[in-house]
C-alpha cells in the first residue's frame, strides 16, 4: 500500500509530511551521553551521707579508722577515674574527625584506583566502557568509541513507540488488522497487547494503562492494561482521523486531523458512564502533532503552503503553519503560540519552552519560555519528523528520502551546540521514546524496533 499507511489514512496532512525537500542535504555530524534518642532523664536516688550519732570515743576511733579507709578508697577511686579519663582522652585524641576523614578518604581513593585499574579499555571497542569508563552499550557493540544500535524486535511496520520502566511498546500500523505489541527492554518476552487494531498511529502510557486510537471510522479510542487485559473502547469520535492523543489524570485528549478537524476531550471513565466526548475546539488547517503540559494542550497546524504541503515551494498565498495552544478545560479559545511557520509536524513542551520539527523549512525549532521569537536548533535536515524532550536535550528523527538515510540525532534545548548524529542509515525512523539510559524507535520501512544507549 505504498510508503506508509499513515500517508493514505491521514490524507493530505500526514502524507505530505513525509515528502522530501529534495534540495536539502544532510549536515555533517558532530561526533559524540536527629536528635539523639533521649536517655532516662530522671536522677537516680543518691544514698544519704548523714553521719550516725557519736556515742563514745571507741566508736569515734572506729569511725576515724573507717573514715580514713573511706578516704583511701575514695582516693583510689579518684585515681582510677583519672586514669580512665586519661585513657579515654587519649583514645579520643587519636580517633579525631580528621583521622576518620583521612581513613575514609584513603578507602575511597583505593576503591577509585581499583575501579580505574579495572577500566582499561580499549574504549574504542569495549561495549562496557565505550568511549569512556562505565559507558555501557546495553547489549550493543562499541565501534570507534560509539555504541551501536541493538535490535529488540522485528515488526511489520512499527510506529508510535513508547516505553515504561521495563518494556517497549509499538503499533504495527500498516498491518490489516494490526496489533499493539511489546517487548522487554533487553528484547526478551515479546507480548501481544491488542489484536485487530486498525491503523493505529498513536500510543500513550499513563498510570497502569496504555491508550491508542484507530484511524478508521468510527474512530475508536481504547484503553487497556499494559499487558492487554481489560481492554475497553473509551469512545468513538465519529470520524476516521484520530491520529494523536495525550492523557492526563482525568481525560484523554484526541486530535482528529481528517473530516472537520477537532480536539476532543474523553473522560477516563469512558462511555457509557461518562457520556460522549466533548469537542474542545474545531477548525484549523491540517493539525497533526499533539502535546500536553500543565493545564494546556499544544498542537501543530501544518498549514497549506501554496496548496502543496512539503513541496519546498515558497509561500505565495497559502496558509502558513502554526503552533496552537488552549486550556484543557476549554475555558478559552485556542491561541497562536508561533505563526508564519513552514510545515510543523510534531511538538514537545516543557517548562523551558515549546519545540517542534518543521518539514518544509528542514529545521528543529524552539520557542523559549517567555520569548515570542522562535529560534532554529538544527537546520538543513532531510525530512525532520518526530522529537522528544530528555532533560537538557532534544532527540529527533529524520526520515530522509530513501529507505536508508534516516537518522536519530540529539541537540541541546538551548542551542548551545550543534546537533549530533547518533545513528544513521535507517529506514524511516519515526516516533522516538527515551528513558534514563537509552533511546528507542521503530524503523517503519525497516520492520525493526531498536534501542541505542545514550
């Protein structure tokens, strides 16, 4: 069915997002990822030292003798106490904080030296110390100081990759019917999450559940446990274009890019308990990517440059692309966050700003928080596609113009360094997911799901 079913199912909007700007060339890569517990505070009862009454001199002599003996004992005791105190003081003087710190430091240095001695490389080929000590390739090879991708699974047309703490999930988007599948992050234990799925291009994980939507009438939206149990239809949006969704603690938000473009809100309880979905807004020109942050939704409007999306032609009266935002509760109308764009595809948002890929201008763009002027983080890209935020960095994919020139790249969010090509020669890498140690994606035309150590 040609390139990618998404191109047929998403009609002009998504199809054209995959058209190459043929004059662009791939940039050269930059080489590189207490208070103490209280004791008994009561005072012990001290014995009375009041003398007995004196009755005669003999008794006095005895008392004197006893007193002398007592004094001698007391002196001995005092001497013992003094000796004990002196020994304790000597011990304390020996075991000073400086001595303890020096001992700890010596042990730490010894451990570090032992670790350094064990990490001897060669760093250009050691998969456990690739490029530097402790940089593990997570099952991949190390070539020329860089970790290589790991094949996790073969799949028909993997799309919409997401991850949780232990597993990787994707949709076989071009199978009819398709599936939602998962595999452990080391490639073991493959599982089928859902069967009979029709053209799914969006997955989202929230809490114990995974959510997806079908780009086929009547546009069903699903929820299930991550192992596939308790699968339910949350709603039917009544069209064949729910291509993107995001989820928060109360609702599923669905972007419908075909028919009349709409943004729907679907309570997590689903129908029939929660009733039909609410339409938050309608209209727009070819929306595609959807994101949520805080109390707001953000999405891309691809526009219609010269009537030919992705043509690379100059604007001459077409509708320019936009990044749009509105409150999740629909309390106010959408506002334009960034306008006069080329063909923005996917969008990601955090507290530092709004980020998106633009297929027409061959860029990855940023609108820093508090600014009204977008800046380019990466330029001269060959079909930039999806992106995701990871700490101080963005990871993004380019799908290229053939089935062998896609890339996964990284760039700092603040633009302080040029993009770095992490892996190349890929067959249409689409959506990207990340965790603390690795990057995950599907090669939609390469029928593979892969991972790369950061």
